[in-house]
C-alpha cells in the first residue's frame, strides 16, 4: 500500500511514543505443571529482575516500566527499589496482588465463605495500595482464582456480593490518581464457576465499585473462537477498558509470546484500539505483557514480544480510515475487508527500523542484545542463591 510522507511521519511519531509494560515474573524460571526448566543467569531477587527488564527497554525504547507481583517481588524498601529502577532508566509500574497462593484460599479469597479469610485477602489488597503509594504506581491489578468446582458447593449470588464488598473497600482506599484494574478468566483453577469468568461480570463489578475501576483483557483468557476485538471495542465504548495482558494461546491460558499464535488477531485488536484513539495515554489504556518464557531465553523473549506488539500497532496505524469508512457506509463488504487486509499485509519492519534509528537505537533489537554480551555476564555473575520463579 502507498503511504504518503506526512502519513508515515505521523505513524512513526505515534510508534515512538508507544509504551509497553513488562512483567517482572517473565524473567524468572517458569514451565508447566510437569516441569519448570531452570536457565542460567535467571534473576534471584527483584533488583535483578529490574536489571533484566531494563535491557528490554534499552534495545526497544518503548518498555520503560516494570510491573511487580506481591509477594513475589516483596522488598524491605520499595523506595529504594524505585530508585534502583530509575538508575537503570526504567520505573516501577502496575502492582499485581496475589490472593491465590495460600492454603487459606482453597475455597476462595475475597469470595470465601469464611469472613476471616475474606479479611485476610482484603488486608493484602489494601497493603498493595500502600506499596503503590511508595512506588508511585497508578494501577492495582486484581485477579482472583476464586470459584467453585462442584454444583452446590457455594451460593453463586452470595459470592458475587462478597466480591462486590471487597472491590468497594479497595476502591475507597485508592488515591486520587490511582486505579484498580480487574482481570477475568474463563476457567482454572476453579472448573464449575469462576467468580470473575468473563468481561461482562468484570464490567458489572467495576461499574458497581466506582469510576476508578476498569477491566483488564488478558488475551489468553478466552474460549476458542471468542471475538476478543469485539470485547475490546465494547469496553472502549463504555470507557471501562483499563488495559491488556498480552500473550498468545493455542488451547487455554498458554501465556505464550504475544502474536505468536495468531498475529492477525493481535492486529485486529490493535485496530480497534487505534480507531478509538486509545493509544493516547490520556485514554488510560495500559499495554502490558503477561507471559511465561518456559523454553526460550527470557530477555530475548520479552524483546520479541515487544516487537510483535509494535508490528501489530504499526499495521493498525496504516489502515486507511477514510477508505474504510467510505466502504463501510456504502455497504462495500469486500472493499472494507480489503482495506484491513492491505494494512495487515504491509511489511512494517523497515518502518520500525527507522523508528528505532530515530530513537538512537539499533534497528535490530534482538541482534543488538545478542552482541551486548549481557546474557554471558549474568550467567557468570548469578551463581548461587535461589533463582526467581513461580512464587518468588
């Protein structure tokens, strides 16, 4: 497709300003329920996780924040961790709560029938906001493993009431510039009901909680065939899309690299974001990776994922909005489809190479990282201690 010089300049400017948040846990060892494969040089504490994340930003230029997971990333002094991040050229981002890795939560956390357990879970969520105060983070990420395995196990409506009560308490504690973003998941670990199983439930709970409550779309948390871009468009229309957890799935919640399984789906999602003007930071949509690199090296895996999001965004920005609107209004079905396909078929790698060069970066982030020798340095230096992984 033909792109004019002014159009290309506008696309490049938008891509230079794009921001993609990295998850601290992506740099630790991970795997499946069968095996976790340890790798050399894996971080042993949050400070080393931040250092690895800074490498991703160093070579992509668009990943300046790192999400923390509490208690996996607990430290004695969060202000010191924030200073460490700043010294490395990045900042601390979203705070992710954890109310699913404790024996007390076998029957749920904030939805548990036991008021003592509900209080314990709520106290953790409120403590996470204390951490946000120390780190300067805007968002508190909420994901609940709560649900039931068998019909009759608990009262479904009562569990929704308990959830609403907890979310209201969290919302009331948020500071003026802070938000809570609620994630949903179709199934797992509960298999009869999940208490937040879909975007509709998350949306209803967020509306009840208040204006600082938004919905997070994890691209892996959907049944096969789900039209995720429709969900994105609906939440954008309602002003309740808080952000994304980007990953890929083939079957269930696989947490593979974003864009690996279905790059066309990622493009379609980003098209809805672009057409709604939601790349503008003022809209408040957070773009974060949520992945587990089980067999691939961690840092290059994150770099590649950032590049995949950049490519999908670039293609979405190249959609001829005027031609698309004309085809849609005239009922030209094939013409409208062709406009999208022309943009998707465009090779945007040269454009992104120019964007990186304009940022003073190497046009090939993967090759530049490989030449840096950082992987060899950390493999030699990080000997001994406990490598980070699930739960650490």
